[in-house]
C-alpha cells in the first residue's frame, strides 16, 4: 500500500490554531500578543565584524492547539529564500516557555527558556548549537512595535551584543 504525503495546506491546517488554548489563555499572551505580521529592520554583526542592516518580515501565529506561538522570520538580504522559525511552547507545569530557533540556511540552532522580564518584555536564555550561552530580549513591547536584541557569551563569559531588530506591526 502506498501512502501519499499530505498536501501542504493539510499539514499547515493541523499545525495552526485559531487562538490560545482557553485553559491557559492569559499565560499564552506573553508571546501571543506578538501574533500577526511585523516589518523589521534587522541589524546583524557578521563574522567579519562588520554590522549590516536589512529589511525583513516576522510573522507570529498560534500553533499546536494554541499552546505554541510559532514565528517565521524572513530577511532575504541575509538569508536568501530560506526563512528561520522559532517554536515557543508554554509549559503548563513550570509556567516557563520552552523555545527552539532553527535556521537551515545559516545553519543556526538555539534552545532557550523564556519568561517575562518583569518590565513588560520577555527574556530568553539558553544555548546555541555550539553550547555557548545565549540571551534574547524583547523590550519596548507595544501593540504596534517592539525591540529585539540578541546576545551570545563572549570569551570572558559575559554577553556580547550581536543583533537587533526593530519591529513595526503591519497586521494583526
């Protein structure tokens, strides 16, 4: 018996959700308030030490029964036709977020834990594919904009700033 692969739309239908899981809707809004489409200005320090800036788009949506906020980040000048994605799963037992970022083009892989920063934003901490500590922050979060910064551990163990994105909402 031959099984045909499901159509792309069928897979996306199973992945997507209409909103947050009603049992945990309030907690889901930490990242759920980002659901929608955002225009970004992405500034990144490349391995040669030079800073480069490019425009892009960041889309956030509900997934997996409304217990996940997944995003797709596309910055063609940096990544060509290959976007990256982050899956942010709310852990109902710990109240924290389990976060995985992947970008097949770079390649890049991060595993982090996220939480509120206590000032209206979010902080994520974990490691990259090489085991270096990482920290990402969302600050100045409003219904129409936010500021994201990425840090990685330097040789002295402190964090070094390597990327930032300014986002402006284009649709909810």
